[in-house]
């Protein structure tokens, strides 16, 4: 299988400008069975376009105002991963997704799925 997705988010965190993030990912893998149970295994790549600039002003205790500007974002915006999903019972799946940015950053997601 092959899938691609795009997630766009916007948040008002109280600074002068809203934060905006765009996360794009592609995934390819195998959809089959392990014994009698459905299973999927995949490789994925994600681009985290989450750069933002926080600007604002705060009151200075001496009666003035202090202006600030902070740039933030990932040093390495690409992550690469692998994962699997296994159907334990018809009402319970377990997924594991993990990856790295190849520069010391990493993630692990353990996702139980209950269907009712």
C-alpha cells in the first residue's frame, strides 16, 4: 500500500501572530496476514514544517514595555520511520510506530485500538 497525508494546524497562543504548522508524510508498506490475523508493516517519511516566530510585548516592572522575538522550529525537519499494526482480536488492534531524524531525535508511538 501507499498513502500520503497533509496536516495543517493553526493555534493562537497569545503572541502577536498565530502559529501555523504543516506536517506532510508518506507511507508505503505491506498489508497481509500473520497466521490468521491481519497485519500491516510500513516505512514512512515525514516533513515537519513547524517553524514559527513568536513576537510580543510584556510589561516591564519599572513601568516600560519589553518587546521580544523568538524563532523556533526543528533543527532537522525530516523524520524516517517504520511501524506495524497487528489485529490481536476482531475488537483489538495494536500498532507500534517509531522513527528518527538521524541526528539524535527519535519517537516511539504505541497505539492500542479498541473497537466497540
